[in-house]
C-alpha cells in the first residue's frame, strides 16, 4: 500500500528539518568546544604565568632572607665592635668597697612605686644611701666623658639616663657580684633620669647630668614626677 502523497511530503519535510537541526547543533557544539579550548588555553597560560610569578616571588623571598641574615650578621658584628670600642674607651671604676654588705630586693613580690614599669631580673642588691652616693659619684664622670664627644643636639636626657644605668650595670658585672643593683631609668612627661632604691626601702631621684640626688621619689616635683621605671638587667 502506497502512503498518501501528503504523508510522504510531511515525512520528507521532517527528515530535512532533522538534518538542519543536526547541522545547527553540530555547529553550535563546535563553536562551544572551540571557545572552551580557547578558555582552557587562556587558563593554562595564566596558571603558567602565576606559577612563574610564584617561583620568582619565592626566589625573591629567599634572597630577602639571605639579605636579612647578612644584615643581621653585619649589625651584630658592628654592635660587638662598637661595644668593644666603648669598653676600651672607658675605665669602669671599682665599686667593690661599697658593695660588701648588700640587701636583697625582690621587686616582683615587693613591687615598685610606679605602675608602668619593666623589671628585667628576679632580684637586685640594694645598699645604704651613702654607699649608693659613692658608687654613683665614681661612675658618673664616665657618662660625662662619653657624651661630651657627641654633638650637643643628641646628648639629651635620655642618653644620660640610659648610659648611666648601663655603666652602673657594667660596674656591678666588673665587681663580679651575683646580682645587679636596683638602679633604674625613669621617665616623666618631659624628662629622663635615674632612680635608685636604698636598703631602707626608699626610692631616690638621681640626676645623671650633674650626679645629684634630687629628692625622694614620693616627694618629686616637675620634671621628676615619674611615670615609668625600667629596672635594668
């Protein structure tokens, strides 16, 4: 039995339509695949670029570490050299005649008179005020000698107070004492100076620029109203 002509025409039309749809799908898929391939190539290129950048950054980081290590070594050597030169330039006085009978002071349990403070060691030696005065009278000329070599613009109160504390610490080390003395760097709002604690428990304001004990810390007036204490190591 032969199909009606109209059915044959419909069949041919649908067959042609399917061919056209297939060609369109193939074309679109090809375009999409091409685009995906380009995107993949771009991503791969970016990945490779990031990888190269990472490697370069890694090399730079390693070089910076090497440079830092080199700088640290250089600075360490310079500090040692300068410290040695400073030690050679100074003659630390002998304070042993005034350190024979110390009293031990524990600032961690007994506290300090200023809330803002730094304590470097567990215990310290304290002495009668008259012994402290003799110790400081022998140390202070070295401070003046060192700072007089500098420009006056940098020989300020901080330099005097810090160097005085450092030299006192050096004298205690030279005397081969078991502990450091309770000699501190102190700061007010406008000034830096020193403070020492005696064996009676009193704190005294000391001016390193003229080697004078100014007053008890509790009686201090400007510029010696103390806001911070640093108890040296």
